């Protein structure tokens, strides 16, 4: 049975000069560019209430309105995948996601995801869009995620995320020695030449990351980041933008840098670190049922702990 899909976005002034299909791809990032083009051509995606052509220029300030029907997506199958459940009640579920687990099925990952695991753990989540998933972590980022178990809880959590009142803290290990903490306030959107990557770009969506130094090493820094917004790859993009890319980041990490004179075990762990060194350590939100603020914490996983131990040993022995 077809589902009605309605959404609208105001085109930021910073997108002036872009083609309509380019602006749509930034603002409706959940949908492919080809699908958006088809909706524009069909008149389902309008510019200030009128049909337009995909290559038409935009000037900023216009409204993009989407009203279309889409065939209901294939029912995702429940799968018995182990879940580390930190908390569960009638309204919400908090899980500690391991590295390597994709959050939502997509091209290339049709199953074996957190969504499939959630449907097995709690079958009634089949009645909640996206099985209650309201925010995401990258495949190889570990840590805390909250899942809504009811439609009302989902609406409440989405509203908190949009109002930037959900507190999300991450631990990261980056390349380079930071002198102090700070804030990155730089919009993020799709990379102009590589759609699989994100980048700091004037036409992107607002993105704000606060960060502070936890521990400095000879050539690396353990940092703690707090998100105001939740853009795709936000911390990875923002720290790379500052020239402090994350250890192990295959997309934004750049060339491998080894501390001069480092012992072979540290060189090996830096060469072989299998993922971006990023962990969602703390999550706080207003509980949709009780109305009280609840806070959850997750200890650093073993791979990041080991990395920090080696960096600390190197720092102490090479002083």
C-alpha cells in the first residue's frame, strides 16, 4: 500500500546559484539524487508551490515542498543479532552499538543491521517508522543510541533532537597535538566531487561541535566532543577540517603520520587501527514518559583503551 510522503525545507541564502536538483540533494539528503530529479519532473517536488526544472537556478529563501506517494518499503526481517541493551522500559530502549554494525539497511547492507536486531528483540517496533531509530552512528563508531518504542516517544525524541536539547558526548583520538579546546561552527554538506563523503561547505546545513582536550600525547590528542547538531560524519569532518583527523579514519584521515622514534608496537597499532577512533560515551535526554532528564554512559571500548595505553606509554618513555 503506498505511503504519503510530505516534507518541506527553506533554501538557505548560502545555496544561491545552485541548481534546484543540487539544492534538493542537500536538503533532502535521505533520498537519492535520481529519485529527487524524478519527483521534480513529476511535479511532486515544487519550488515556491510551482513545478520547476531540475537545472533551474535557486536564489535562496524559496520553499521546496515535497508531496508524493511512495510504495511501502520491503518489510525488514527480524534477525537474531546480539544487542548490548543498556536500558529498556515501555517507551525507550538504549543500546551500546559495537563497531562494524550498520544502523539501517541500505544499498550494500540489506540486512544484518541494528534495525534487524531491534525487530527481533522487540517485535512491536515493526509498528514504529524505522523501528524507532531516531539518530544514527556510523558503522564503525561505537557507543550509545536511543530507540523509541512508541510513536509518541519517537515524536518526542525527534522534537528534542531538532531543538538541540539531547546531550551527546563522544570520545575521540585524533592525530596532532591540540593546544586547547574550542567550538567548530561550520556547515556540513555532501562533498562536491565525492557523494560518499561529507565536507565543510557554504551550501551545507548548520553544524556545531564543541570539543575539549582530555589528554595530550607526543603526536596525538584524546578529545571529548559535544554535538549541538547531528550531521552525517560531523565530528570526523569537523576535526579533519581543523587538521586533527581521527586515528584510523579511512575517509577523512589523510596520510598516516607516525610519531618520530615511536616503538614498533605503537607504529603497528596506528597502522592497523581498524576504524575511526570515535565512541559515543554519554547520552542524556528528557524521558518521553516521565518527563525527567535521564543520562546514560558507556565505557571506552577495548580497542580505544589499548590505543590510549600505547600512546600514554610512548609519551612517558620519550619525554
